[in-house]
């Protein structure tokens, strides 16, 4: 049998684009060649945006893009372009805003039809092959669009101009008198409380997403107010997620989201950014409660990332698909027959009574899935409850379950694995660097800091251009796509976290350099805030600014917190002024602050109280290390920490933070200098006194 003819996507690096290389659709990658042809032939452009682990992207591909009839219709009517949203988030951001504006909703696959000069006039998500349930089908839609374009083109172009102009309208920033402050934090908490599911945790009904920045905000709100409801919301959510099928009970790591209210039936793809953000949520909840289960979950997620998502050079891969062998979730499901083959009778009894497993399968109950004999693994009750019911110490039950899981993991590793999207993205790697750095501090685990440093070194060695500016994507030896706001903001976040873990001054210096790039090339001088794209990048019809904190927090929200932290670390009030401008640049946050919880985290830091802590002492001395570790035992989110190494005659930190020049070690002992909201306490060499200063909330 001869090989299928390949289209232009065969020469692309993106795994998603290459998945479509054998489609009969005459696909182009995004670029001038496609738009030049569309202009020359006076054809509209069909833009399809998705990503490699997107289930419905696969469905639309099999149903329509692999179909000869649909392909013939598309090739006759359009110039067709495929875009990987993870590789080109700038394109996705603009056209997703178009879809949401035109249809009231959005998602992937994203289908846009536009003029040859990139102005959209039709938007949809998944489009079936034939019309059904009121949704138009490709075989009817494509000829209809072609007819309208050929007979009413002026109307179409005028409509596209109006759609684009509406998206380009800029909201005026808030006046200084309305600068977001503490009342907005209270309103965000109230809104989250109204949506909270008190029985199963999370927010809303179904589907349910992890949305870790909601939890990070609630932890800070609890710290600020002492309101136990905030901490209860966090704990209920994290416990139910950890017990549910959204968590990979055998190999660890979290799936993308739960299709049901109970966290049981996941959409099985695994995303790097979810792992990173959830590590932070579990670590901080561990600090707040000292409950070891939260630390254990954070550690398990990090181990999964190091085991399955780490590239040989040190960077981190994007994602693992939901599908294998043509079936969603097949890699993760278990029949009781297979469990009997792997486990001893005693182990099987323990496992069946710990997990909610049915002889005839639980996958397909209360879902649209076809009923099978397969089981999703989720706990019928928490491990604490199971241990109590058996009269067994929790540590003993955990030990036995771990042994069983190791057997099942070895068996599962013999299966056909889901596709791994092995792109390395700067922004998602920045989130993972931050998570590993925080994990190293809180869990006192040096290998996590080493992994963070390795990933960062990979990016700095492979993803910088000659001017020291970042690329967004690396794959198969090629770095490409100029970096966006999220790349810089998330990597700066990782650099600051890694500085506070290792106190390697190079990381702080690099973070400040990248921050300067953001201010020079992304800042909106007229209204404040950062644009998503640089001033010298390829420009789409509208240059956008984003503040909504969705599955991934917005670059502006993360950048605001970065500016506040860097401003406090270096003693530079100009950076804090920029942060305040971000807070005023988006008046929409006043209407529904719970949609911007990562921004609320930054506002919480800005409102204070906030601590600046300088430890002066010999870097590797036991008393210095003990003083640094003591600060990680409790949840003290709004602080920055610097180290002045007493072994250095002229510590380099003083060049970046001049105020540290006067902060010396007393009596050759590690000494803490603690300041709160621009007021400083007496230096102390006593850890208990230092912690009392930090407890003076």
C-alpha cells in the first residue's frame, strides 16, 4: 500500500500540525504564503485552531478533515490554515475573543472564517460533518459560505470590519481614586462562596476544573481575615480532587477536568500547567494546615512530572493525550479481571474495598460514555476513613496501597501510552520551575531545586535570541515563535521563586532583565498594563491585552505580582507604581472579581501587610539554613526573602538591593532583618523572635 500524500504540515515541528499532515485538506501553516494565495485568488481563509491533546479536535479531524468530500469542498472554497494554539497563543487569543464576541462562547477546536487580510466574519467551535440538532455541518456550511462570499462580498467585508473594530475598542482605565483594594478581595470571596459546592468542593456543578488560583486566593483571604470558610473551601476541594478520578491514582498527576460534579470521570488529558499550579495549591495548604497528605500529594505530582514529563535536556513537555488506541482514557482504566491477574487475593481485597470498583465497570455510569467493564480508579472514601474503618493505622494503609500501586504502575507501563506532546513551552516551563522551587523549599527536597535549575538552564541555553529575548517554543532542535507576555511573566515568576530557594543572584538578575524587556516592548504607555504581544512582533488586526484568569492565569496578573515582589526585593518603588497601573487598567475586574483570582492574589500582596526579610549570615552555615527553613514551616505568602552572604566581602546582592549594604551578620551569627510595610524591627539572631515578627499580621 502506498503512503498517503502529505500536505505542507508535514514540515512543521508542532505535533498537532503534523497530526494533520496526511489530511486531504490542503492545509497551510500560519504565514504569508497562505495569505498571499488567498489575496491572489480572492478566497476567504478557513482557520482551524486546536492542540494535540484536544479530544474534540481529534473528532472533527476524523469526521471532516480526513473526509474526501469535505476536503474537496474546503479546497475549492478556502485557503485553509491550521494553528496549534499552544504554539501560537497570540493567534488563539484574538480569534477566541472573536468567537466569544460573535457566539457567546468558545472552545476548541476553534473554527474561524476570515477575509484574506485576517478580518473574521464567521466563528464556531466544533462543526460536525452533517448538520445535526441545529448545528450546521461542514458539507452544507462550506458551499453556503462560498456562495455568500461570491455574491455578497462587500457585505461580508464590511461586517468583518465592524467585528474587528468592536474588539479594538479600549476600555479607559480606572481613575486613581478607584484603585482596587481590600473591598474587592471581600467581594471576590463572596462570589466564590456563592458558587462553591459544599458537598464535593470546587465551584459550580459540571464540568469542574481545578482552577488552582481560586484556591491560592482563598488561602490568602483566610490568612488575611481568619475566616475559616475560606480554608474549608480550599481543603474540601483539594481532598475531593485527590480522592477522585481526576487524580491519576496509580501514576499521579491530575487530568484536565472532571466531566461530573463529583470529580470522578475526568477528561483524561494531562497538562503541564495544571500540575505546576496544583503543586503550589497543595504545598501552601500544607503550610497552612500542617496536614501531611497535602505535602504527599504535592510530592507525588512533582515525581510524576520528573518521571514522565521531563525532556533529556531538562525542559518539560507540554501534555499527555487523553486517547490511546483510539479510545479516550483506555490507558488509565482497569477491569476486575486484570486486577486479579496482577494482585494477590489479599491485595485485591484491600484494593477493591478502598477504591470504588465495580465488577461490571464504573466507566460509563452517569456519563455519555458507552458502558464498559472498565473502571476509573477513585477512592470510595478518604484514606483516613478507610483506615479508621479497618482499624488500621493510616501510615500502614498508605504503605500497602503504595505497594499495590507500584505493581499496577508496572503493569500499566506495558500498555500503549497516550501521545505525548513533546513541545517545550517557555511559559508553562516557567510555572513548573516555580512549582519545583517552592517544592524544594517547603518539602526540603534539593532534587526539586536541581530539576528547576536544569529546566531554566535549558531555556536560557536554547531559547534566547542574540539580543537576549526569549522564544516561545522549542521542539526537535528548533526554537521558534517570539515570546509573548506569558512567557516572560511566568518565567520571571519562576526565576524569583528559584532565587528565594537557592539565593543564586544570577536568577534575580535574569528576572530583572526579562522584566525590563516586558516594560520596553509590551507595556501600554497610554492605558497601563501589558499587551500580549511585543511592539515589534507580527501584528494581528487587534493588539490585545488579557486579564482573565482562566485555566492558566493571565500574564498581566502574574506580571503584577512579579512587579510587586521585584519592587520590594530591590527597593525600587517605580516597579510598584507599574503594578498599581495594571490594577487600574482593567475596569472589568470591578464587576466580577472572582473571575480574576490570580490578580486578586497580586492585589492581596499590594494591600498588605507584606514583609521584607533579609537574612545576613554565612550561606552554608547551619544557623543560616535553619533560619531560612523556619520561614517555610508556616504559610506566610506576602513576603520577599533575600540573603546577604557574610562570607562575601562585597555581596553582589547589594548592587541590586542597595539597602542591604547596612545589613550585617551580628556576632558572626545568622541575623534576620524583618520589615513590614515600610517599618523595620530590631535585627535578631533568634529564630523564635523572627517568627514572632512574621506572625504580627
